[in-house]
């Protein structure tokens, strides 16, 4: 298949590399990142779109997605599919899908879970919104880049699933970190704490797969000085998207609201900037109740 790939950063580069390894012809554009081996560089985003059967975007946010979409949609072949894998607001996802459909193109919002490790290993989970026919076209590519693709519904449904998932992630990471901080002060060994919780009813992905305590559980950013991984800024971005969506539909999300506030304080007072989102543990461990 002829594939265009726009946005070859931490996630996009390994995803594109997996498509090349599977034998696809990939043309890429990114104004800042180097092209992965085997991806042919294009001079701009429109040049990527021309001739591609599927164009994948992996960009920082909805504003950038909208500006890139305005460039590429007019350049895409009729019948081609625009598949956005970035995490963006539901409104941007729906607006871009509508513009693509108005020009006779297929469109999917297909954000991912699994992080840079999952992108490199080809084990991402894709949560997808859009038509059955567009999902069928891109399905074989999801199989190369990921282990699972769930077709969640119409345009925007993939982003809705993503922000709900990441709202849970933000809240469970904070809960896991504060439990470790409490355990420390109660004199409980962190390894014992992990051994109990990871096999008890307090278990979660944050504890079992991404343990925020260094030297405990599987290797995680905590073992690498809290270098991201998944940056605290990106967690905050996703939590804010969840709260923006919740306001739009009048949904009660008190835990999501509190998690958003705690990550905003963490990032904005400088403690969390540039660090993994699990660095909430040393922050809470260093604080008292007031
Ligand atoms: P990143 O910053 O490493 O990569 C984004 C890339 O987009 C950069 O290389 C940048 O140069 C490029 N870009 C910016 N403007 C562009 C434009 N106009 N045209 C073409 N390219 C442009 O970010 P990332 O970690 O790869 O994340 C990408 C998306 O995936 C984000 O929406 C993020 O929320 C989401 N995501 C990230 C992770 C993770 O663990 N890093 C996990 C799941 C989802």
C-alpha cells in the first residue's frame, strides 16, 4: 500500500518504521524530526498526501491537526483515507472527518494506547471512530502497528474512548503514588507494598505495568530517573481534554477534575515539567497533609 505519514516524533517514527518493515511504501513529512530508515522524505505535507491510499497523522494537538488537514485534504486522491492517530479534542476530530468526507475521502480518528514501547514493538491498541469502509481499509495497517483495534463508533468515538481511558489513567496513577507515599510513612517496605497490591484489589496498570516506585515491579520510567515515557505535560493535556469534553456534555467527573488540578499544579510549578507522569510519587512522598 502507498502510505503517507505526517508527524514522525516519538510515536510516529516507530509506527512508520513498522509499516516499512512490513513492506509498505511510506512517504513522510515532519518539519523537525528525522525520517526513519526506509521512509521517503517529502518537501511538505501536501506532497505526502498526493498519491497516498492512506495518510496517517501523528501530531501534538488538535490545532496542528486542523492546520495540517487543511493542507492535505485538497491534495488527497478521491477514495483515500485520512487516519489521525494523535490524541486531540473530539471537536477537532469530528471537524476534520467532516471536511474529509465532504471531499469524498474516508476519515478515521484512531488514537492509540501503549506508549513509545508499544509503538516500537507494534503492540499498540487503536481506538477508532469513523465508517466501516474506512476501518476496513486501514485495518491491515492497525494489525502491523498494534495488537488490537476497536471500532468504537462514528467520527470522534475513538477520541472519546481515549480521553475516558486516560482520565482513568491519571486518577489511578495519582492514587497509586499517594498510596506509596502513605505506605512509606507507615513504615511499609515498597517491595512488600507492590507484592500485595499488584495481586490484590488495588491493582491497576499504573501499579502492575508502570510502577511509579524505582526498583519495584517491572522496569518503568521510575527506574530511569523519571525520564518520559509519558510526559506529565501530555497527561495534563489529556486530562484537560477529558474535562473539556465533560463540560460539553454536562458529565460529572469529580475525580477527573481533581486529577487535572493536581497535574496542572505539578506541571505549572515546574516540578513535573519534562518528567514522566509517574514522578507524582516523589512529589507526594515529599509533601505533608497541608
Ligand atoms: P512528539 O512531539 O514526539 O511528535 C510530534 C511530531 O509532530 C514532532 O516530530 C513534530 O515535529 C511534528 N509536527 C508538529 N507540527 C507538525 C506539522 N505542522 N506537520 C508535520 N509534523 C508536525 O509527540 P509524540 O509523543 O510522538 O505524540 C504524538 C501524539 O501521540 C500526541 O497527540 C500524543 O498525545 C499522542 N500519544 C503519545 C504517547 C506517548 O507515550 N508519547 C502515547 C499515546 C498517544
